[in-house]
C-alpha cells in the first residue's frame, strides 16, 4: 500500500505556470510507475503524463506535450508535474497515481491521491 498526497494547485492566469507535487509514503516509491491524471465535472478522469520507475521513460497526452514535464525524485519519494503555458482548458482536479507496471490507462492504476484543484483564468 502506498499513500499519495498532492499539493501545488491553485489559481493562475492563462500563460502562467504551476508545479504540482505528490509525496508518497508507505511502500517503496521507486517500485511504482507514477502518473498524473485530471478530471473535470461530468467527464471521465483522463491521463496526463506518466513516468517509469527508474529508466526515465515518460509519456504525455498530446495536448500537453511541450508544455508539461513529469519528473520524480525517488530519494525524496516525490513526483512532480511542471505545467507551463497554462490554458483555461487545463482547469481540472489533478490526481497523482501509482501502478506496479507501466501503463497510461487510468484503470490500470491502483493507488490514488485526493487531488489538487488547478484553475486557469482567461
């Protein structure tokens, strides 16, 4: 079992930046592929980015490529999502999640944080 706590969300103007963090506790953080997902009311939770356990492999949804960067610090049990050039359509609750294999499918992830709200104003 791993517990995940996100932080770093907030209100930002379009074109601005935010850095989300997700601190893990419990089982060894480095065992897990980690991902960021987001959800808006009335829609399904969707994949944003994923990073493998140790070899640096990353994947992104097309709409954030070149603007968002996922990274992790295994020594500090922390996952990050640097979000630049934010757009109003990026407004959502952002969740971090952990998975024992490697996947970009939402339903493959076993462990979830409580989410952090990101609001981008136009």
